[in-house]
C-alpha cells in the first residue's frame, strides 16, 4: 500500500493506522467525504493496509508441553501479497459499486465490471460516480447497487479468507442502495470473524438509516488549498502560479481542480464580463446570443464557469470584509472583484452565490442549459437592480 497515493488528509491517515495498531478496528466503517476529498482512494489504501497486515502466528503445543508460535508468511509471500493488493487483485480485498444494465433482463453485479473499475480508480482516483458511469457508457442510465449485488456480497464474505487475517469489502456510494440494502443488515451487524466493511459515501442523508446506524463514522474533510496546489504541481506539472489559482477556485475539491486544469485555456473572465454587461445594460439581443453560446459548451464547462463566478464573488466579499490588501489574488482577478463590489452589495453578492449554487445543482441533473441561463440572467438582473426576486425553478 502507498499512503502517498492519497493527497493530504494526514490526520485521517494517522487515525486509521492507529485503529489497526491499537486493535480498535470496528467491523463497519463509513468514510464520509464530499466529492474530490479523496474518500475513495483513502478507503482503498486502508483496505490494502488491512489485508497486508502480517498474519497472526498460530500458537500450538510443542513436544514438551510448552506453547510456541508457528512460522507464518515469509518476506517473499508478504511482498507478493502487497503487489496483489497494489493491483487491486488481492483475493481478500473486494469491491462493490454502482453498475448499469446494458441489456434488458440483465442483473449485473460489480464483479462484471471489476476490470473497468480497477482501470478507473487507477486513472481517475478522485473521479465521482458520474465519471464512473460515463466510463461505462451509461449516458443517461442510472447506476444502481442491486439485490443481486447484495446477495453476491453475502456469498463472498461468508467464505474464509484466502491469505490474510481479514476479508475487506470497499462499498463505494451506499447512497445507491435501495431497500434491497436491508439484505446486508445482518451481515454488517454480525459479520463473520475478521470481516471489515468500508462504506464510502458523499451524502449521509441518502444512506439507509438502518445501515448508517451500524457503521463507525470516519469524516474525510475537504482538502486544504495548499495540498491541492502541491498536488497539481507534483502530479500534473502545473506552474506554481496556475496551481495556486486553480486550488483556490476548487476549494478543496481535487476533482474540480483537475476539471479546471483541463479547461484552463477557457477565458472565463472574458465570458463573465460579457454576460454581466449584457445583464446590467439590458443588451437583450447580445444576452440571447451569449446564452446560446453558453448552452453549447456542455455541462462540465458550464459548471466550471459558474464555479469561477462564485470564486470571484467570494473574493469580492472577502475584500469588503478584510480589505483588499489582505486578499491574495492575481491582479486581473483582484480588479474584477473590486468591480463586482461596485455593482452589487455584499448581501446582493451572497444572494447571487446562492443562485449560482442552485444552477450548478440543476446542471448536474441535466437541466436544459439555454433555459437555465435565461432564467439565471433574469434573476441576476433583479438582484443587481435590487428589485423583488422572481422565484424561477
């Protein structure tokens, strides 16, 4: 296992290692962390760590009536086990995750997609479930953790471990467990000896309460901006100035940082200037043209744009509160943030931030881009003009 695969999270890493070292390991853990925090790579590394612990030596009676420990794995066997764990092919390390049905009547389970999953977490360890389902060619299909998958989990974990003291199951996105998840309750509450469940979730509210109550919570906080910046420099060969800017906008979400890096060539600031000019000056033909162009960019770019606007608004508010000299920003962004303070008060900017967050939420749920940005333009006009807000869903 390699803890360096996980960006930051030093306190959580140490806590997990201490649980094993001091024999305080619960039989069911829930790793709860928002998108881009690294909850999944952290759970995978911990799963590797547990199955690669040296096997306890059995104690037997010797010829003279004394008790002695039998020899267990040698170094070569231990190294081989670690290599298998690193490749996610260790026989005692299991995975469960949302899958899709490609043909009518199919009842897929995670094992049907395990090769694709191994490749996915190798290339996109900080990807979210949307990225995973698109990698499977899901398009608009919904992912699911099925009743058949629950039966398969019960079957796997009822068997004895092959070479480790522990059997470990990493179940990614338990939010996708419907009522069929209740099949796992007895197994989670009274698992076979040395069986460890690691559930990895983003939203506590969307997990079956019956499962939630049986797990020990491990909170995975958002990454520090400094850790995201350092990761971009070391892993993506990004220049320090660009890494600092992207890390600041992503706000501890490394997936978001990678998306921003991918679209770093976009002139978000120029696009934002044009939009605000159209809104404030009521340039309706130009506004409709802008909306048409924005609707063609695709969901990911639309989300990046809204997040960039949010970032500038937050910096603008910060300038108002603590002073421009205390805010570290590139000159062009600092100038833009100061201009935002001229056209909207702090309370107006906070209201705009809320509307941008709502818009991002709707984009993630396949809202029509043209209708969304048209509605958002109207809302922003009324907010900036300090008129009665029109509620548009």
